[in-house]
């Protein structure tokens, strides 16, 4: 909201500099976003001087050498001047040595073409008073010699652009802000006097012009007042009013309309003036709009209304959208002579809804939807009538037409001063509390040993409870004076969330593996999502109200973002090829969308600067290892889950070169390997992409459990090797699992197969087509004794027999 | 005989120089002490030596054996040294760079988040987490935000379609799903789950329907804090934030509170800081956080008795803090992920 300093000064003395006032407003809770000063800045050493005579400069045709009188304190000085618009005897602004002009131009004693000059006579532009740079600023009215120029050219103003928080509608006006400053500086606030109006009984009847006002929807409009003024003469408003309105960005229109705008920004009360001729039947009804009723508002737009909206209507039609904007059909025109002035209180919720639904916000709706003080309507009416009579003439008529009644706004709050101190946590005396409240026009109507009854002014709709008064006390006491203290650290016995812990471990691991962490947007484009994979393209991840086409969907994976980072780095030739990201992703599982914790990494095979020594490139198994470790940080052993090969081109992964572990019941998804070469190419990325990701439902992440020590055998192991010929499509892990089961039975608990691992895979010569050999090493060990060869051999025999009889595997000799 | 032994040793000395690998060594060794070796032959002639000469002869042979053994040892050493030298190759040039990738790095936003968490952990705050998809109840209603508050508008907040169904984001009743506009929803869910004392910070990603520019981003990161206990005061809030900002921005950092308004706190403040460590900012007050005492209505919505408990909450933007402490002037750098940006924070 724009607030003019000159306007404020109509109600309160403010000798402080604009900067100081801005600081005070900020500490009162009205943050000053910016401030703009017009007129002269504060200038030191720029004073009034008089040209006593002018000689031609000996060496420069265009320069004059002047003798200038600068008052008794300084005397006469010689000044060289290039202007030509002045004559001897003119008084002008003179910058003497030491002055700093706007733009940082410093004035010092200097020589101009060999002649000493003791300062500079100034143009308007040079001292920041307007744009005229053509010649010296000739001062009117012969101001005293030596007077600071700021005391002569006082026409200046500062406009503050301030933020008024939604709880303070009472401050959406100059009087409201002045009231706050009066409390802050402890100064008198002078409200405009409106006692020169004719008393109600002395007013001529206006009934011929306007008969009555009534309200059909009292909930939306609890109070409506209409006043008739006849015989006004429409014309421009006075200069002072135009200046003030212009200063806060309003365009002057005519005297009556300007008065309504002026009073709105003075008191915070929206008003509206109707041309009385246009009120059919001379009656106003505040009613709900009819469905699809139309009205052309003052901004030239035809508005189609609905029945929840409220209009100001005559017998035939809507004249205004209540509380939001007037209609063109009844606006004040050049030939208007009689007007009906409306001042009302509308329900904030109604106006907010109407304004939002119509997409139409005005200075009026802005105030009504935040809440206007209902008891201020009479003052606002009087003030507007007064100003209209002053600026447009005419006669105010009676009686005032009033519909509805003033809502009760009187409030009292019980406050204990001990409670205030307890909440504040520091010593603040009864007197300081009293002072703060009273400066804000609150009245302590009863007191009983620190228990007070506080009467709240009608305009403070935001104050209902003692806690609200605490804020007021602190505000006037000075929130910048709230003392600091020792930190009291309550121990809650909690740990960081498992998600946090998991993220830390995962990030630290990947950083240690030379990956750079990236952060990408959660919202992705539909095209990207559609092209990712067939299953993703079917997921319902769209937003209801996206802001742009490239950000319509929740991300299903971190990899698209990582690929984007890779592409950017590749095109900028930064040489970076390894990136990872941690964050939330979304998947649809069985008709429901779930949010998952995810970590993903990718390395591009191209893009690094050439090196004097080559390292082996990452492959599927590097990615698998990483995915396994990352899952491990989440407490998940992905070796226990079924791993599926990527067998077709329907995914973002390369057929035959990647794998997926997807277990919705366990709430995990892991993918790793080589990314789909064609899709990567389609994304305009050169090189192979070895990547992986692991995602888990947040509720499946648990704090790490304490480990229980497991004793281990001190006796030596015995190893047996076995090579099996199996189908090429058989997964090695399935082979291992089968043997494990068989071995468990074969040893029958007498001892155990401690481990089994694949040490060779072979296909080719010596094996039938479509077959491969999987060689495993089995390690047996007992926890009680050294195993005898015989018992191990017996078990090994048994295992082989079972394999021969019960499996499709063939033992290779 | 004496002469013979001397010749054997001399020959060994003369020939050992040509022994350059293990095979040659074995041949060389066999030629001297092998079954048919020259020294073996001499030893075998022991039987023909007169009895009285045998001790002397034996002693001489032993001496020769020792000499030959010494030659063997030195030859073996030389071979091993040569083998190692070959295995290791020429000396390295230590000035060459490692061919491994450049160091990895944590994103600056992660680093700032971790630093904030670390400082708050010192004073008893632990990290709480929540989902990025939230419902209108937990994001607005429970936080005392009026039904028609502009923050709820489709203009300002991202909503999910009306028929959206989230498996792991619980609703209060049939309110709408949205992308959280702040992490205050985590505070509500934490309070609903437990009893005071509560002392948490909740860092996380938030969303506002802003157009991207130098200071706005489609998503951003925030950290909020909440402390609920008996007898928590405004001064405690000031003390905590003073401690935090001094730890974060250096000794001599000061903060000031300015009155403000948030629906979920009363009284509410904005926090400015001033720090001589950040020369770019000069001596002015710089806005950095919002805070306040938890609004009694918020306690009511989570079933805490406002007569018994009090508390405070605060919140700040992680991007904004990162921009201030690292001197970054455009928020978009954080989301472009240019390596020349990222590696500066490695």
C-alpha cells in the first residue's frame, strides 16, 4: 500500500527524516518495501545567493564571472557560471565548497580557465528539483540570503510502499498509519474536524431526489447508509487533493469521485457516489444478484453475476457490484447535479468471494474483504459530505437513509500483567504494559492487582484474546528490545528421522564414489513422462493446476532430471559425467499414488576430458553393486528379492543389459544397468549411460536396529567345487539358491554350508548350444570340530545325487 | 685340488653376472652344486683323499660352498630386484594428475540443510520429515489458515486432481491433496503423533505457484522448527534464534524481531539479521526468517491444552540462506547443476 508522507503530516507532526519514519513503520510491523522521494533531497551547503554583477570571462566566450552575495555569515564570493538565463539581482541556489549534489557531484574551490570559482550556481536539475537543466533556477519571492535551499524549496514528498498484514485492515489508510505513528512517537493525532456540517434537522428534504434504501440480504450487508447531496457542480478537484491522490498513484477524475477516493485513502472506508438521475424509482435495494444478471462495471467490462453475489440495485437493474465496483449506468458524469453517496459495511467473506469469483479486485473490495470498522461509517460519511460541499458545492439533504444496524464491536479483554511477563519471559513492568496499551487507545476500565479489564477500540477487530494483547504490548515496547537469553535445551530422546539418516549415508557414499549431487525440479513435463516407459505413461501423476506446460507432472524418477543435468554439462563442456540426486518420487501402485524416498545415479561414458591413463569403465555390475549398497543403507537386502531382466524395449533401460527389482509389497523399487540406448540418443545425449536407482516407501524406512553378535567357528573350512550345465536363460542366482536348499538338507544340521559363490561362468566350445556352465565353490564348516574328509565327501555326494535326480541341472565332470 | 676349488669359485664369480633370470639361475646353480655340478664332483672325490688330509679338505670344501652360496644369494637378490623393478615399471611422475574422476560433491542446498541440522542438534532439535504431497487440512486448516485465505487459491498453490488417491498420505476427511506450501504440515503431524516436549526441525521441499525468476523457483526448500513444552517464552525464541544465527553466520551476528502476522503464530515476528562477516550486505538489517509463539488455535487442532503448553515455531528458506552465506545472486543456479557451480562446494 502506498502512503504519502505529506498526507500523513496532515494528521501528525513528523519532523523525522523519511528514513527514520520508514524504520519506525518497520518496527511497528509495517514493512517498507521501498520508498520514493519526489522534490528536493536534503542538501548541505546549498544556499540562497544573489548575483551582484557579471563580468565576461577573459578566456571563454560562454562563461561569466559573477560576484555573488551569500548572506552575512559567508559574505561575497566569486563564481564562474556558464548559464545565460539570469540577470543581476536574481536570487539562485548556490552550492558552496563542501556541498554534494545529487549523483554524488562534490563541489570544491576550483579554477575554470584560470579564474577562481568558489562554488556553483545551480539549475533545478542539478539540485534535484525537477528536470530543467537549461539555466539557473531563479528563486521566486526573494528568499533570505544564506537560507538553506531545503527551507526554500519545500515542495517534496516521500511515498512509502508498505506491507500491511491481513490482520490490520484498520491500517489501510493514512489515518490508520498516522494513528500507529502517533502511538509510536507518543504524539497527538488530529482527526479532520467535521463539525461544520449542517445539523440533520437543518438539512432540506432530499426525498424528491431519493426516497429510501433497504437491504434484502442483511448477512451480506449489515449496514447501509445513503446521503443525498443536491446541486453539486462537477469539475476538477482542488490541486492539493489531486497532488495527494497522484502521489499514491491514483488518477484524478472529478471532484466528487476524487473525494470518494480521498476519503477511502484517508479513513479506509470505501464509498460510492451515484448520479441520482440514474436511480430508477429513487430507491436503492441491496440484494442478491439474479442468476446471470449483467452489469457493466466502471472498468468497461460486462460482468455476469450469480445469485450468491450482491448488487446495489434500483427498481429495474443493478447499479453496482456491492463492495467491489460501481456500474457505468449510474456513474457521476460531467452534468451530474444530484448525487447519492453510499457508505456501507459488507460482510468480508462475501466480498472476498465475489472479488475472487469475478477476478475483480479494487481498492474497495480490498478493504471490505479484510474488514472495515462498522462504527466508522458515520465519520466517513460526514467527512465525504464535507469535502464534496467544499469542492463541488451543493447542499446536503436529509434525512440520511439508513438500512440495517451497526454490528456490535465493543470488546473487553481480561489481562493479567503477570501472565504477560510469564509469556514474554522477561521483566516488563505494569507501567510499561499500561503505557503500550494506552498509547494504542485501549482503555483499562477495571484493575484489580494486576488483573485488568481492557477496552478495545472498535477498529481493532484483530484483538480478541490476551495473547493478542501480548503482541500489542511487545510492539509498542519495541520488538527489537526483546532480550536474548541462555539457550534452554530440552532433551527429547528423539533421533533424526530415518529418512534423514538414510539420505546422509546414501549421499556420502555416492560423493565418495566421485558423484556430484544435483537438485532438479519435482514437476516435469507430460512429454518426458509419456516417453519414459509404458508403465510410467499410464500413471496418474498430473497436477490439477500446473503453471506451465513443462511442469505438469509429479516426477516418477530422479533419472530424467539427472539426464538433463548430464546433457547441460555435456553441452557446456564442463567435463563432469557422474551425477546423483536424492529426493521424493511418485508412483502409481494398484490404483493409488505413493510418495517414495529415492536415490539415483548415472554416469555417462563420454564427456570427460581425455586422460593420460585409462580406467576401466563402469558396467552393469558396478551399477548393481551401487544399487545394492544404497538399498543396504535403507536396511534392505535386495539380494533377497526377485531380480528381473529387462527383456524388451518398453522401458528406459537397455534390453538384456539392465535389471529391475520391483516389490510393491515390500515398498521398494530398484533399477540398474545400461539405459536404453535409443532413448538416451533421442534425449540428445551422446554416450552410454550406466545408471541405477533405489526407491522405498518412507514408512518402510526404520531406524537402524542394534546388532546382536553372532559367534563364529574357529575350525578350518573345507571347500568343494561343482560345475553345473544349465540353460542359458537360467539365472545364476537361481542355481545358487537351489544348491543352497539341497545342501542344507544334505548336511542335516551336523555341520553347515557356510557360503557358496559363483567363480566361473562359461559357454561355448564343449557345451551344447543354449547351455552354459555355472561353477560354484561351496564352503563347509562346523562350529564344533574340524570336519573329516569323509563326512564332507558323503554330504557332497548326496548333494550331487539330489541335483542329478531332482533338478534339470547337469553336473559337468 | 686347492686349485680346483679356487677355479670353481672364480668361475662362479665370473659367470654370475650373466645370470639375469630364475631359469638361468637354476642352470647356473645346477652347473656348480647340482648332481653333476663342478663343486659336487669335487665333493664326491672326498673318498679318494688321504685320511689325514680329509679335515683340511673338508674345511676347504665348506669354505668353497659358503662362497658359492654367497654368490647364489647375491644373484637371487639381483634377480628379485630386477623382477620388482620390472613389475613396478619406471618411476612415476608425481606431478601427473590422478586419472580418476574429480571429487564428488554435495549440493550446496544439502550442505546448508546439514549445517542447519547440525547447529540445531547441538541444542536438542532433531530432524522430522513428512511428505511433499499433503492435504489441505494439514497444510492450512490445522494451521489456523482461514478457509478463504488467498494462500489456498488455485493461483498460489498446486493441487492434485479431485479424484487423486494417495496411498501413503493420510487425509483428515475428504479435503483436497496439494503440494505443501511450507513444512509446517510436518509440525502438525508430529504433534498429532506425540506429546510434548517436542523439539524438531523439518527441512524439506515446498511448492508455490510462482513463475521462475532470479529469486523465485517452482519448488524451493525450507526449514522450520517447533518447540513445545511448558513455560516456553518469547525470550526463549529469541535466545534460540540468536544462538542459531551466530553459529551460522559468525560471532557478532545480531538479530532483531519485527512484528508480523502469520495465522499459525501469535505473536508473530519477522527476523532480521546483521552480520559484519558478510561484507556484501553492509551493516543493514537483512530479512532472514519468520517466527512466533504457537497460536492457541493450532494447539487446539492437535489436542494440546494451550493453558498447559506453550511453544514457538520458526521458518526460513534454505535457498535464501545459501545465497546469503555463499554470495549467490540467482536462485536458478541451484537447479541448473552446472558442474562449475557444484564443484565450488565440494
